[in-house]
């Protein structure tokens, strides 16, 4: 059994968060503001993450965090462990500290989860610990939507009513795909999407994580209690759309002539440890759930 040298608690050490963020900013510049955004929206890093930390004197020099991510994978509800915020201070690298902390993390996780996931631009750091790269795909479809009514408005997360609406839909959402989709998750969503523009269609009661680039629609996630055909989304965009790029498995969008291509989102590959039923499918873990 692990001697739990590195597992810490934000609840018992009020100073731990600020100490950790000093290290996080060195490794992931800007992460503090994203974490603060999540905190303001009502799902804090500290409440969601179990931190494993090595100290030097009073400094945080190595961190590996563990999150729980509720997913639907191949039609089955699964809670996976998400490895995130992996960092060692530059002054203390190549001393084996990361390996020590990660070994304890894996002992902790193996008692709780059948599946671990993470996304990274440096897969070589995780291969020795039993993680493997799983290929993801982007999906493209041509269309000829000419633009009609403007059925979308920007969600204002600073507005109490809009924030309540966002929480409601995150709590009651259906998975965007039966292959792999998210259910009832907030903390990772708020870090990844909370500072981006969220679009709301009132008549569909649907929040879309999407971006429009000229006549191309990039669709990253849908937060709703019912997945509608893609055409209903296009019908509410008041400008012509000629191509849609979908960053999740789109089998519920009622599409034909769809093309799938291997794709690495934001230069970070998906890595998995343990069981993963969707491994041989064409899919992408939604951006809102990546850690």
C-alpha cells in the first residue's frame, strides 16, 4: 500500500492553492485566470481536484492532480480519472520527483478507476506509466446554409439568470454522443469553456460551444437535454455556412456525406490507461472535457 507521502488537501491547508498556482503559472502561463474563472462560475479547481504534491521547504516543486470526469462511453456511464496539471519546477527537474509522485497517483487511481485519461503535447512523459495514445478524429460536412433568423444569443455568465441556466443544463445534459460524451460535469467545462463565448438558443434550450470563421462553423460541444439535427443549429445562424467541422462524434446530428480525418486538437494527443471501450471508434473527446 502507498504511504501517501504526496497526497494533499486544499480543505486542510488554505495556503496550498496559492502555492500551487505559483508552479502552475510557470508551466502553464494563464492557468490561474482560467482557474479563477471556474471558481467564479461555481466549480473551483480546489473542490474538483485531488492534488499530489512534492515540496522543497515550503515551495511546491512537483504536482499531479486527479479529477473525476463522468462520461458515457459506448452507451455506458463511466467515471474516469483525469490526470491534469502535471508539472515540476524547472530548477528541480531530472531528479526523479515526477516519477515518485506519479507512482503514488497511480496507486491511488488504480483503487478507484478502471480508466484514466489525459491530453498532452508530450506523450513520452506518460508512456512509461502505462498510458497509450488513442487516435482522435475531426468530422467535416459540406452544407449550403444560406442564413436566416438569428436564433442565438451570447450567454452572459456574469448575469445570475444566465449562470443559473448554464448550471441547469450542465446538470441535466445528455451526452453529445453515444460513443463518448460528457454527463453532469462542471469544473473542467468551466476551465476550458468558461472564458470563451457560449451561445444559447432559447427555443432549443441549447448551449453551443462554437466558433464561426468566414463560412465555416467549428462545433465543439452541445449542452442540452436533447441533441437536435445539425440543420436546426444552422437554421439559427444568420449568415451563410458552407462547411461544418465537428469536434466530437456526430452520429446523433442526422448527417450524410460526413468525412472523418485523424486530428490532434490544440497539439495535445489523448492518452488512456486501462479500459477504454471506444478505442477502435472514430471519435474525439469534447474540448470541454479535456484535461
